[in-house]
C-alpha cells in the first residue's frame, strides 16, 4: 500500500484530532486485517493516542507537558525551542494501530492526535496501511 501524506496548519501549541483521517485511509485501503502507522517527521511535534470524549483532556495534557518540560534560559539550542524537542521525544513521532474487520482497533474513548509543540507551522504527517500476509 502507498504511504499517504497529509498537511496541517497549526497554532503555537495544540492537539489535533486526526482519527477521522486515519479511519478514512483504512476504509479506502480495503484492508480488513493489518497495521496502520501514523508518522510525524518533525522534531518538535508528535503523535499520540488519548481520550477524545472530553476536550479538557487535551488541555490538561498540554498543561502537564508545559510543566514537565518548561522553556528554560539555560538551554543552549540556538533556535530556543528545546522544550518542544523534549516534549516531542516524550510523545513519540509515530503510533501503530491494529486493524481488524476494516477498522482501527481503538478503545471506546481513544482518538489519534497530532501534537504541536513549536508552532504555528505548516506540518505534515504520513499514514501507512499494511495488510496482514495471507
């Protein structure tokens, strides 16, 4: 299956629900059983799976990450975004989701998010669907 590329305009910081895009890619692929990888090729952004029922969870996640990885004047990275690199490493650049019966295997409250830590930016992410060998 071909890797698909998607684009996203982001705010300075945020979590963007991309679950419907992943579902659509799986549906269009025709894959009934396999794997879906969602990959972010940026060092100051990431992909995560978390609750999508209550938007306060996204707020709390970003607040917690700001507290855990603050911007500090002692950082040496010239671009001034070391805090965003640290958040990205903690969040991961990719997630792999199981596919069964043509659907992503997600919990009742789970969604897939693109996480921005150093925007605003024009970002991209990739989705790759792989069929189980017969």
